[in-house]
């Protein structure tokens, strides 16, 4: 394993936890029940799920055509934004 990649991953996960902690504090300060925290957690669940599905496609797991099309579209949009 590459230690730089592991370090980046650790920092990323720590950042996610920090965002969730801040969202929880916002819930406590505003008196909202699970509003900000739920939004943050669901966002990261969706993001990680998308990453898992993408990685499954890379290792050769058969995916439905609609999902492949959606992943290709997201990939192309990301490349377009990086080139701007």
C-alpha cells in the first residue's frame, strides 16, 4: 500500500466526520431534529455508494446498462470541468 494514498484517505474520512459533527452541532443549536446531520450523512452515503458502484464496474462486475450510461455521463462531466 502507498502511504500517501492511505494518508489522503484518512484525511478525507476525518473531514467527513468533521462535517457530520458540525452538522450535528447545527441541529442542536437550531433545535432541528436530525435535519442537517441527516442531510450530511445521506449525502456521504450517496457519494460512497456511487464510488462503490463505479469500482465494481472497473473490476468487471456486470452492471445494468442504465447504470453504466449514468456513470459514463458523470465521468465525462468531471473531465469537462477539469479541462476548464
